[in-house]
């Protein structure tokens, strides 16, 4: 499986700039892709979807290494609401909150596949191949987990003060990245994209690709401001997501 550099970079908070940690995590993504090829699990899935899964896994890995707050928020709220940190699974005694876990990976792989329109069959979250793949991926990620560098851009973006007007740009960047490009909001971004596509196409048809750029940017901003992140793993308004993510208390 090939992991395209451009596809990897588009999901990074600092894109289009490339940092040393971006290079580090891209190499990890390549290793994860190779581990998938070797383990023989879920090999009938289209390579584009498999790449999407690998990139989601790397997003999760970067998140927990940096303690950026996305996974922490999701599992903390799910535990408060349902008694367990994850849907579908009851983690064992070896599960550690906000750390690298096989069950986290198993759920994330399933969730990413469930969000993919190209997957034309319903995969049970308890499918044995999910667990096989999650264990193979965990082995790769765990190898250097204690020494993996925190992605600086991710840490900076999620360290903003939502109540500080001087940090308004940081709040905007965090909201835009989280809503459209973060690994945790894939279903939400796909649903929002489908909803606005007719309007976006009409803008491009009227103004051309170059002239449409600022209008499409405004359209993205309007969606973020008016449409809740209702298709994420926990349905919650974007402002509440950001509050929980930036609150490390």
C-alpha cells in the first residue's frame, strides 16, 4: 500500500508547511501501511480507503502523543454518558485512558471504514479481522511510543484560549482544522461536504475556479459557524467540542 505524501500533509494542522515531526509521522504511516499488507486482514478493501484508515490511525497517534485533546474529549465524554470510553467495546483491565490502546485502534479502524462510502458492506465492529489489524498496527506504534516527538503544530493549535480575543486566529485555525480535516470528524466532514456540494459547484460555475476561491472559503466558514458537528463519534456543537479539547482540567 502506498501512502501519498500529499494526502498525509493535507491532514496536518500546519499544512502546507512541512515540519520535522511531519516527516517523522509520515514514515510511521508508511510502516503502518506495510504492517497492514503483512498481516493479511481486510485486504479486499480499496487501497484509497485503506490509506484513509492509515492516515486516521496516524492522526490518533499524533493526538495522544501530544495529548492534543481530541481523543481525550471523545473517550471522556463517552465514558460519562455510557460508562465505557468506546462504543461497542468494553475494554479490559489493560486499557489506559488517553494512552495507546489496541481497542482504540480497533474502534478507529471500524469507524473510518464505516464513514467510507466506498465500503459497500456493513462490517461488524466485532469482526476478528479488525482485532488482527489493530494488534498489528499497535505493534508498530508501540515500538517508539515513549520517545515519539509531539507534533508542535498540533500542540500549539489546541493550546489556545477560547476567551482571549488576541488568540482569535488560533481559535479559527483550530475550528477549521478540526471540522474539516481532523481524523475524528471524518463522517461529519463527509456529510457537510455532500450537503454544500451543489452550492459550491454553482459558485465555481459562475465565477470560475480562481474567482470562486474566496467565496468557497466564506462558504466553509459559514458551514462551521452554523452547522453542528453532529456526525462525529459524539454529536455535539462545534463550540462545545473546542471547549472540551482546549480544557485540560
